[in-house]
C-alpha cells in the first residue's frame, strides 16, 4: 500500500472550478485504487476570488459523492478539529490524520476526503 494518506494541491495553477473537480475526481479514484484511507485537498479559500469558487464547488461535489457512497465522508478544513465528531471518526479510518499540520488550524482552504 502506498500509505494511508496523501495531500493534493489542486489550486497551484489556479484552475477553473470544472478543472478542479476533474482533479478531485481523478484523485478520489486513484486514491481508492492505491489504498489510501484519506486525501487532503488544498483548494484555497478564495482570497483571489478563484479559490472561493473552487472551495464551494468542490464541497458541493464531495457531498454528492458521499450521498452516492463513493466516499465515506469529507471534512471542511474549518471543522477539522478533535472536537468535531466527523474528525474523530476519520481518525479511526486513518490514524495519520492525527498528525496533519492543519488539525486545529480551522483552515478553510483545505478539505479532507475520507474513504
């Protein structure tokens, strides 16, 4: 197995929201195939105007993937805290999340995807 967890920066070249969703889709399928338990998507928080759209569209897309059973859950970075039930459940699936640098940072520029 490649590891439990990986981080993917989908905003580095400021893609359109459609291209960002394609990158998320690819990383979901590839991550599941490689046996990852979680992926952290870095999408930005929107200070330039583009990141906000990507964040909103990404989370809308992830909600649909969760409803379809393709992913187990997703955690917005601003909710990624030991005081959040979703985060504690994610720790059970992927222990590496406990050591992520964004834990307790309330970073709305990231989203954790849990398989």
